[in-house]
């Protein structure tokens, strides 16, 4: 069955704009794929542990040489990678924090970016190993001007980072739905912008 893995990273639940955009994506995908299996992981509630020295050692240890302690150190990585590889579509909702991703999402990234598991290196070039067919990013920016040649574009280490990372891992079909200026827009304008996003989601996905 087609499977959607949804990752939420905003620490806000009610009032989270990135989660609201992801809800629109999820609802649309459910409407066009009745047998869709949805797996959800709220990274703000169950934040993956930061990788440690032993975790990194385990990443570079051949399977036959893994000790019990190295296996324990990489158990979370194994779980998250298996979950990711089981998905056909990856949906990530995230707000921009300090020009980049929330720490909970970065912790997830550090656990799943792993040589010979999600990417390969043959001594001269890298290759992506993640079989996910499509990624959808539901992103929220507090200010305006970060995208499409805006005055803050040079400080956007958020969306370009996520796109580059997912491409590196082998996911070539990446679609982005974003809402900018959430800290300055009035509620009516935000409602209007979300309605436009809902129409774009319906038209695009």
C-alpha cells in the first residue's frame, strides 16, 4: 500500500502554520489515495537523541564487527532509516528557526544521514540510497523576503538546505508549499494565504 511518512517539527501544536500546511497536504493526499497508509512522527515530542561519538563509530563499522554497545548506539538511527525507507512520500513540516531548521529536525537528519544506508560513496562520488519517490515540504517563515529573490534570500539556510539534503539522499521529486510573513500578517491575510496554498496543493499534487 502507498505510505506517507509525516514528520512535524514545530514545538507549537495549536497555531502552528507549518503543521496547518501539512494538514492540507495530508488531507488532499488522503482524498486522492483512499488506501494511503499514514505514519506520523512528531519530532518536537519524541526528539531523536543527538548523535554521539559511539553513534558515529557505529555508522562506520562493518555489520560483522558491530558490538552490542555500537548496536545500541545506532538503534535509533536504524529505526528512523527503516521508517523512512518504507515510505513512498515524505512530508516534512517545519518553521524557519534562526535562518535554518528546528533543532528537533536537525537531530532527525543527523540520525538518518548515514553512509551505506542512505547514501553511498565510491571514493570519488556520492549516490543517494533512499527509495522515497517524493518529498513534500510544508514550510513557514516568520518574516517575508526569504524566497524568490527577496531581500533576506542570502540568509535563507532553511529551504535550500532541506532541498539539497533530500536530493543528496536520492529523492529527486521535491515539492514545496510555504507561507511567509506569519509574524506580521493579520489573521485574515493568513487565512487567505492558506486558501491559496490549499488550491495550489490540489492543483500540484
